[in-house]
């Protein structure tokens, strides 16, 4: 899992990759928060490779990436969304890492 920087350039670069269908055209974003115990549980059990080859999972702090969290309607942490291009393909929230891994597997790039 790659941390998503808080700068607008980092976010713009990720979104540009999605729009142009680059090698990371399928992207997972795990929204987490500082001090979020459930986020640590999910991260420790998350298997980002389940999203498939050529895909990437980012971690975005909801405090430093508040605009991005708002844009995707993130109301609680941990929340994960899976994007294919600019379309949201899946979303989950909770504490059980297996639910997050199932979401990644469900939307895996072959």
C-alpha cells in the first residue's frame, strides 16, 4: 500500500493516472484517520495484491486529504473505494480486513 501525499500535486497525479488508463488504471484508496484503531486493524490484514497486477492501493489520511474524502463521500474510517478509471466500482467500510480483501478480489484486474 502506498501513502497518498497530501499535496494537490500527489492527488492530481493519481487522478491523471486514472483518467489516462495508465498502468495503475485500477486503484484502491483506503481512507484512514490518525488514531483510528480500526484503520490499523484493517491495514494489518489488507492484501493489496488482491486488486491484481498493474493496480495499486493508496492510503489517504482523511485529515490531510479532506477534499478527496469529501469528493468520495467518506463519512467514517476506515473506508475503501475501488476506482476503475474515474468510476467508483466498489466501496466498503468496517473493521473486518476480510471484507476489504473481498472487495479488492471482486474488482481485481485480470
